[in-house]
C-alpha cells in the first residue's frame, strides 16, 4: 500500500505542476501584442504540449487514488466524511483540467480572449483546490 500511496503522491504533484503552469501560459497569451504571430504560436505550442503531458500525468494519479480508496478501503466506512469532501474537490480538479482544455481549444480557434487579469485569477483555482484536498487528507476534520 505504501508504494501505491507514494506513486499517487508523485503523480498528483506532477499533475498539479502542469495545472499551475498551463493557466500561466494563458496569461502570457492574453498579453501578446497584436501582430506577434510567432510569439502567439510558440505559446500555443507550449500550452498544447503541456496539456497533453498534464493529461497523461492525471491518469495514473486518478488510478492510484482509486486503487487506494477502493482496493485498500482508505476513507471508506463510518467517520470518513472527509473523503466525500475530498472526492468532490477531486471532481472539481478534473473539471478544471477539462476547462483548461476547452479554453485552449477556443484560444486556438481564435475566439476572443479575456484579459490577463482574469487568467491570473483563474490560475489561483488549482492552488485553492490542492490546499483543500491536502487539509482534508491530513487533518480529516470530519
């Protein structure tokens, strides 16, 4: 079980690293001056590669997490309401990841972008989600 838990933590950390940086690329894209096509294309290429890599990292993170939950029973049974809250936050993380993919697809298609300040705030969402998840797992408040 400790091997599975270790792998889960490594893949979660790697997945979140991608989720922390991808919206930062969106901030940079929103700040590209009109007519700087080479810079825009370079940032779009970086964002696409990072999204693919981050998606690949998310799969084992979720698989190892499910293995711990279903296979070892971690967080199951009475007195483990914290796990339900954690799973709700994990679903929000998956939704956020999907939202990043949708945003990138729209940006590539030439849809109007929001301002860089909006993307800066959007960039803080995974930090708050990770904070909530870690507190639930470590503190187990309920």
